[in-house]
C-alpha cells in the first residue's frame, strides 16, 4: 500500500475517529499535527489538487472566527490569498485530511477516506 498521511488535530473528534478507522483497517499513517507543524501554502496547494474538489474554500473551516475576521468569504479573493491564510492560520484547514499517493479526502464523515486506501 502507498504511504498514508493524516493531517490530524487530536482535539477534534472527527480527526480522532478517522485515525481510529485507519488503524482498524490496518493502516499506520504518518501523522502530521498541522497545528504544531503548519503546512506551507505550496504544500496546501498540492493537497488541494489531490482532494479533487472544486473550491479551495471546501478545504477550509469557513465558520471559524478567523475566517470571518479576515473577510475570506469575499468571492473576489484569489486562491493564493486563501492558501496563504491557511498557511498562516492552520486552524482554518478543514480536518482531518487523509492523503494516499495522488489522492486525498477530508474525513467528514470518517468513512470518506476509505475509497482512497485501495
């Protein structure tokens, strides 16, 4: 199996559930606690491409106060600024994200990640 990585926040129940699900399936992922080890904007772009989603905002926690305070909901904001915002404020990254090879999924619900493991 290709290496599996999880962008994990141990304080988040969905993140803990997703990690437990991976371990149940016999997967021992590399765990990146992204709040302690933030990703760069470039690394976040690479994850975005693997997620196969249409909008950068789909990988963002749009209900966070920091999102609102930075006025990131403005549709005229360029993707570059959104990636930079997540790099500067990792709390804005939706969690958890599981990466396996050239694919990634957001673990909401945790079962979302299962289709990229095979």
